[in-house]
C-alpha cells in the first residue's frame, strides 16, 4: 500500500493539480498547518484523509506519517505535481528495492532558460551528493522511515535532515518528474532564490539555529 503525505499551508492555487496527479495512490493524507485561504476546502472536495497539525512542515510530515496506513510513504510538497507514469516508476522501485528510498527528477514549471539551468544544478547535486530536496518528492519504505525515527520537527531543512540520515547509498532517482511551481524563483529572482537556498544549506551545515535559517530563507 502506498500512502502519499502532503503538508499544506495556504496552498489553494496548486493543491488541486497536485492531488489530481496522485489519484492513483492507495491513500492520500493532507496535513494542513493553519491555512487562511481555501486549501482545506480544496482538499475536502477530494477523497483524502484531512488532518490539522502545528504549523511547520516537520510537524506536519510527522503527523501525516503517523496517520498514514501504507507500508510505503511518499512525501510530496503541495506545489509539486508528479508527471504521468510516476506510479509505474514507484511500483518498479518498490518491487526491486524494498529497503531503499527514492526521489523524482526535479523540474520547474517554467519555460525560462534559467529554469533549465537550475534543474541541471539540482540533478548534479542529487547525483553527486545524494541530497534531493523535498520538492523532488521522497518515497520511503515504512520500515526504513521508522528505523530512522522519521522526520524531525524542524522549522526548515527537515528534508535535508532526513535525507542525510537515509544516506546516498539508500537513495535512488526515479524515471519520472516532480514538476514544481516556479513562483518563488520568478518572484525573488532566479539566481537570487537559488543563492538564498544555497546559503540556507550552508548555514544549516554550519549549525545555525532554526530561527536564523527561517529568517534567511524568508529574506
């Protein structure tokens, strides 16, 4: 059984398409962190398990994993839409690699040349460092998730923290795309947003406190 866990916060603009793209899942768990828009209404119109949790993706992912019934968990951002064929790619992985996690190829929903450049950089980081971010989706066997004590209740970098504990040797890249909204890059500037992400990663590795990471990420 495959359960998809999606944390949400004011995600009404993208959530519908994200949910429609994963309708092949056996179970979908949406965990809202206190949205003030119509996110909950969008989720309620579909066949999902709808929960509320404290604001913060770490808290929400933990709550979603606890509620999910699947022996495989797919953690997905609310603004990330999986491409057709994702379930087949996931099934092949689950059958061939029952003890390993997996992520999808990163793709930005933009025709801009800067998007293609950023995608190449993400592909390089994923291949060389085994360090995908949460916007690539993360498919994890329940046994591995439990053995690693799951996500931490961090305000930011909860995805990096968990993927580091999984380790490069236990992580595969699937032959399907995770198409993520490019709004943050278009709003903040393509290279400014990417530079800020790298600065957050460097600060995290340097041991910066969570509050500082949040301020850095928010600009």
